[in-house]
C-alpha cells in the first residue's frame, strides 16, 4: 500500500496511534470508504472509546459493526468500496476466543484468504501482543497465541505492514519509510 492502493496491516502497542494512522491512510483514497468495527460495548469505558472512534471518523466512512462474521462482511463490502478499514483484529479474535480453537483458526484462514483475494484497498488494524512476558493464565496465553497466529497470517496476506511506535509509523514490509 505504498502508493495508497493494495492492502496494509497496521500493528503496534495499545495507544500507539494505529487507528489514527489507518484512518489517515484511508481518507487519502477515494470514497466510498467503509469502516468495519469489531468492538462490542461491554462496559462504560469501551462505550466511551467506541464513541471517540466514531467521532474521529465523522461522516467520512460508512460504518459496519460486525464483531464476529468479519470475513463475510469484508467479502460483501470490498467489491463496491474505495477502501475498507478493519479495526480491529485484536477485538475480533477476543470475540471469537470462546469458540473452539479449530473454529478460530478457520476464521483466521478465511479472513486471510479474503484479504489476499481483495482488489479493494484494505487497512487492517491489530495489536502487537507478542513482545511481553508469557501470560500466567491459560486463557490469556491462548488469546495471545491466536492473535499472534492471526497477525502472522494477515501479514503474509497483505502487501505492506507498518508498526506504530509512539505515533510514528515504521515500515516492516513493503512501502518506504516515507509513509507518514
């Protein structure tokens, strides 16, 4: 996505500027722009975050809230969109994490195949969770492992990968450092 076209995975830590960067890349492309939101408003803080993200997007995007059937939603909207932002892979995996591991793996494979086959420019946002210590709790380890697998599969399926560090985009795959 070095020229604004193709597919891009934006990863990084919490509050590193991933979503803001993804939106900036997407608004540089012609409409229609679609935003697939995977967050579920489970508590007051999450509802506030969702509200902040909606306000940041404004009217520049058509928003589709889809916490689980993300590959199907992407396949449905991509053919008629100028760009699609999927935010975020992390919450999607969390939403699926109560399913059997084989079902989550299939869903990840479906999403990676859908991304790889799309002619529409895509921007997928995810979190980098593999840099910390090994989680003590089994469920947390399972989540970290599933997200790590999803990140690797999506990174293989996209043309470009950017790691956000303190609001600064670092190109990991494809493109050039001049992507700010």
